[in-house]
């Protein structure tokens, strides 16, 4: 299968339809779940899909190590290539990684202002035309509402999408009666799309709880395959 056909048939097109045609430039999306359920895999699949469509992505990690992020990209690309019989897979791989940059920060020692300034410098000098920034491992519990407002202003100013992950503790009481993680409530006005991810019957189920201005509660026909770690249609 050629690259364009592969991306057209990606289950992520269903995700875009579910959220009114996509997240859209200038907006923030969050994928939230308990620790270790598969948020990073979701974000890497979303980023890889953008790269396959010739878009530019910056992946910001707040984890201590970035080598595991590189491994996620390699594993996800390999699984997509095998599952869809991608033609000239290594050539495609070598092309798309030129449009990806991985950056690493420590949330406790570097301010959001410094992070945004560093991303802007990368966009201006080494990653022109960036379409999306993935922000993995940001702790919304210690991050302030003002931090998210700064990220939102950055998304609008730079005309990019921002995709975050959010980890919340064990226990159903960490979701409110609308299904919103309680550590995101203070930021809800600045978040356009909120998705939660949960384990169910051997699969990881994506649920839409905020769709731009509307609060919803809808299981999507998309699940994370625990073997391949790919988002797949049910």
C-alpha cells in the first residue's frame, strides 16, 4: 500500500470525524487515563499519522529519558508498515523522521515560558512549518491554569495543534460525574478536545468527553490494540 492510501484509510480519520472534522489549529487536545494504559502510544500514533501526511511535528517529553520516545516511534511505524504492507517502508521512514524533533524538559525546574520559548526557537530555526506539538508527561496536577492559558495562546499565535497526555490516579472518584478528570476541570475552558482511555475486555477504549464547546460522554468506535499499540476501529 502506498503512503497516501494508508493515511486515507487510517482509523484516525474516524477520530477526526468524531471531533467535528479534527482538533484544528490553535486548539488543545488531551488524552487522559490512569498511568500505564497507553496515552504515549496514542500520541505517537497521532504524530506518526501527521508525519505520514508530510506534516511537521515536535514531540515534547517531560519524562526523564527520551530514548523510549524514539523507540515508541520506531515500534509504531513498524507496526503500521507491517499491518498495511507499506511500500518502500524504509524510504518513507527516512523521509518522515526529518520532519520530527524530540525535545526534553523537566517540569519542576523549567517554566512553561521557557519551554514555549525553546519550542518557538526550534520552529524558527530547525523545524519550519511545524503543524503540531505533542506534549507528553505534563503534570496537570502541579501545572497551573495560567500555564495552560500560555500554551493555548502559543497554539493560537503559532497556528498549531497541541496534543497533551494526562495521568490521573487509580479510583473512579478521580473522574467527575461528566467523566472529566478532576485535575483538568480548572483548564476546561482552554481545552478543545478531551479524550479518556480505559482498559475494557482486553482492549483500551477511547471515550470522548469534550468535543470543542460541547461536553459529551461517548465511547468512540476506536480502541487501542494492546498487542500492536495502534489505534484501531472496533
